[in-house]
C-alpha cells in the first residue's frame, strides 16, 4: 500500500472544515437552509456538536486519506489539484445530483452541496500537492 502523508491528510481535513464553516455559514447558509427546507431552530434541535463535528472530522479524514491513496506519494500540484477538482465535480457532485433528482430536491441545493464538495476536494488536492 502506498504511503499517505498524514500531514496532508490532516491539513485537507481541516481545510474542509474551514470551508464548510464559511460555505454553510456566511456564504450560502441562508439559501442552503431554504433549499433544504430547514430553519435555524430545526437545525439546532437535538444537535450534538461533539457527535456531529467528531463524526464529520473522521469522515473527512477518511475521504482525504483515500484521496491520498488515489494520487500517490508526491503527486505534484497540477495533477493533485486537477484530480481533486475532478473527484469533487465528477464523482461527488454528480452522485449527489443523481440522488437529489430522484428525491425531487431543488437545483439550488444540488449546486450548493455539489459546489462545496467540488471546492473541498480541490483544496484536498492542493494540500496533497503542497504536502504529499
């Protein structure tokens, strides 16, 4: 099994968290809640930050580490950023869009959530390009 940079994996995971805080907060928070049919009160009801953020961190770490397996050791900036963008747009966003179409969710929600993952994996590629 190829070696995966723990530093790049951790940086990518933290970048995904930081992006999520901005993306689902001041940047797209209100349109995302509206498209998801949620209010702040509904989002806060029964919210356990330790569980939600803890599990999200573990899932993000797994995704970043697996991305590191995909790009290999020292992938180079151009390749890893292109791979991250392709993963986010062509694998994750299209998979979400497929589900959302059958669930009759709005195009806005597809664009917001798919866009987040496209940028998130581009940042993951950036982390591996710099630190992998």
